[in-house]
């Protein structure tokens, strides 16, 4: 018999038991952890909550959800809301009855939003029927994984020749990569990301999100800050998350006026080598768009090698008419900003 509970406030005891359960399950679970819950609490746009499954008092399943709101005004709050789940749920032995109970409880008890998006970072094919039965539709979505157990020579050879040439050019221009975990460095990186995401017309978490992530980082887990430096100026950055044997690409970008120094080419290569030397087995390059749909980010990432996988996404639209309306308004807004 399983018991399911919605936790909007997590006590120290809750945190310890959730961490113990997560530690007993190998894999990259940062986005389902109490650490990410705490980070989300600091954001004005996020409202995190857990759904916990227990059997005889012991945790057997965890689902961390973040309700995300883009415009925090009375009526617009709901219209610009979604529930975001990354890398979850996490279930003991992939037990389908537990997974079914977590999803069913989520559908009943979760705070309302326009839709729910679940971003997978592992293969869920074996349990896909359970998601579908609970009202979640599936669509393919690509990701790129880099095997860091290869030798440096193999990693270099796996890259596209043009990418190798641009790395050489970056080095010839005097561009170098540094790793400095300070608040000042993070501030410079956030300025870069603000320009990049404004240019792309995409939302970016507020600075406090990254600041708290840095504050909660340890030698084993958390934020790793890599910067591309040219003539003592930070011109590009790559913010990664360390967890277990995986280094995860979180946010990255460079000032457009310094593209001719090739910071976006040098950074991943330097990060691969750092991760390899520091005991990581995998580099998760993050999202690569939908199959058969042109996507410049995928083209850029794929030239660094790695394996293209499709872990996909699940989505459940709770208010279809409003969802279609807001989707169309967002497209119009993006066009108007160009």
C-alpha cells in the first residue's frame, strides 16, 4: 500500500529522507533534489513543490514540480503559467504502480497552470504507457551526450574539422578559458546571458537563481562556472551543473561583438577536458530540438561530437483553448520584437 503526499514546505527531516532516497538511485537527479527545490524558492517566477510516495514510512518515489509564472500580475499570472518537471519522477526500481500513483496524485493535487511539461533526461520508453494513461502526450525531443571515457585524442577526432579549426583560431587570438567560482564572475556571466536571451527572445531565470545555486554548491555537486577571457575581459561563459559522474550544460553564451574570437567554440572543448580530468564520465549537452525540424543550436552542438539521443518530452495541456491562445500571442510577440 502506497501513500502519496504533496509537500509545499520541506522540513529538514523531509530533506534528509529525500536525499537518502535520491542517493540510493544512481543517475543525474539534480533537478529532483532538495537543492533544486531551495534554488527555485528564491525565484520570483518559480513555486516548487514535491509529491512523495511512501511505503511503510519509507520513501519509494519523488516528483519535484516547479510552477513557473512569467508575468506575476493577478490575471496574467495564470495565463503565463506552466508546471515544469525536469528529470522526474524518480521511482524505486522503476515500479509502475508507484509511478502511476505519483502521476495520478499530481493531476489531482497540483496547483493549476495552463499546461505541464516534463523534460526527460533519461530513457522512459519502458514506462511510457503509464504517462500516456495519465493524460500526458509524448513527443520526440533530442539531446546530445558526450562520452568522456574516450581519450582526449578520440574526443578531438570526433569533432567536426571546422570546429577544430575555430578552436585553434580562438587560441591563436589569445582567448583562454578560466574557471572561477566567485560572485563577481557570475555577475559578468549573467550580463552575457541577459544579452543572449534578450536577442533570442527567451525567458531567463533571475540572477538570484544562479547566486543561490553558487552558494549551495559543494566540491561534489552544484554550479561550475567557465569563462572565455580575451585581453582580460570575460567575453563568453558556460555554466554547468555537476552531479555524480555527469556534468550538465545549463546556460551558455557569448557577447555577439566577440564572436570573431570564437569563445563559443573554445568553451565546450575546454569544459570536456576539465570534466574528463576531474573524473566525470558523461557530458550532457542539453536540448537539441525536435527531429526533422531545423534548429541552429543542434547544428552547433553536434559539431562537437557526441551521440544524438531522443529521450523526448511529455506534455499535458490542462486548458486547451487558453493554451492555444497564449501560444499564438507568444509567437506574435516574438515576431513584433524582431
